[in-house]
C-alpha cells in the first residue's frame, strides 16, 4: 500500500498494548497515527470496547481536517461534503475475530480478517496453539467470534494480499 497511496489514504494502528508502529523502523513510514489502549484518554477502553475505535476515528478526523486544509489528502480516501462532514471509507485489518472484526464493524468499518492458514482446522475454525483461559472464558470467546464472522468483508492469510483486497472493498 505504502508509497502508491501516500496522500490518498490515512493508515492508523489500533492496539491494546504497546506495539506502536512508530517504534518499528521497517513499518513506521506506512503509518499516519497509532491509538493504544494504554493511551491517556483511551484507557481503560481497550478492544473490543468501541471507545478505542472512537478515539481512532477522532484522531483520523483531526488528521484529515488538517491535511485537507493543506491539500494533501486525496478524494480516494475521503471527500468533504458541502457541510464539511467527512465521508469515511474505513477498512480495518485485524487478526482477532471479536476484538478486531466484530468490534470495528460495529463502529462502521469494513473488516479484513488476517489469519495464518496454519491456525485453522479443516472446518475453518481457528485453533489456538495454547491458552490460559478457563473453559467458560473460551466458550464466551467462541460465541463472540461466531457473532463476528458475519462482519468479515474479506479474509487474507498474507499481508501482500491486502492492497488488492482493500481496492476490491472500496470499489465494491
């Protein structure tokens, strides 16, 4: 996505932890912002709480309003209506059905589920390699995952599939 979309899209990271892409030199040039569940003003609203997604949307809108005034964000990412409302084409990519797919979709995103093929069994169910959760927690999680499946706009198992999937979502 990177250089081909610079100035046309805004790429942000939404994380519950401290995995800030700006601390990772190999990927930092691709990101415009990062929201963490640890950030002041966000905590304790961590994924799947919609509060962390609302914080990301506020950051996005703040960025876009500044960049639109400076003329650096193109129409393919958004357009301004006459009343200055921003129309958002939001694609959220995540590896967790409940926390990423279901939660972001409930806030208006088209969700792309990134999953390693090796973690699925023959029925397409995700099989975790280990867990410290109780059986009750695992059952609750399975229900949340099942509810989130309806919101999967696309599924990928490699990040290099992402540009074409995003274009398909935005064009479709």
